[in-house]
């Protein structure tokens, strides 16, 4: 195992459509706890999601996985969130899960979150998921490019 070269690497796109009260059919995430009045950066807001993951930037492309979990805003002085979720794969390419968690410093161009485990094709995987905001449409929709690099593969 070469610690400098990943044993598996792939790029996926995470599509999040926040429920706005009238878009039930299309929404993939919902605010479950409103922001507090501590600061101007949604501090305390909790969002639960079940988002499609695609191989390309197109929302309507066939999903290769689902991202299921939550994020919450955890800074009073700037936008920052903390993610914990599972990528669930059930396709001809991959079967199993990857667990990802960590801080998303949203104002940075790229952010690294930890891949802390997995099942199936990703049994006990460890690595890094590098986030890059690909598009942002207010607070209704955003897309993240995720460059997933696994350094422990079994």
C-alpha cells in the first residue's frame, strides 16, 4: 500500500434541494431545527438529507448512490457546517456504503472531510472526500463536486 497514492478514487456530484414548503416532490433535504439568533450565519440550523449522487453535474442523471445524513451550521462568525452521512451504493459498479464526516469550511475553495469506514465493496475503507462547491442557487439548491480518495482498501 502506497500512502501517497489512493487505492480507489472517483468523483461524484452531490445534489441538495432544500424543501421550501411547496416543493415536496423535488426536495431532497429539510430543515429540522431552525437557526438561532446567535449571529448571522444560520448558527444551530440542522438539515437532514437524502440526496442523489451522480457521476456528472446533471441533477437528472441516473444516481449511482444516495447521500443520507445531516449537516448543521456550527459557527457564529461565518458560514461553516459539520456533515455526517453515509453514501449508499447499489449499482452494477459498486455495492456497499462509505461513511463521511467532518467540517465543511464553506468559504474555502476546497474542503477535506474524512472517510471513516465502509461496508461491502468499501469494507473498512479510510480516506478523504474533497468538497468543492460546483454551483449554488441561493438556499434552494447546491451541488458539490466530491473527489473521493481511499487510502485503505480491503
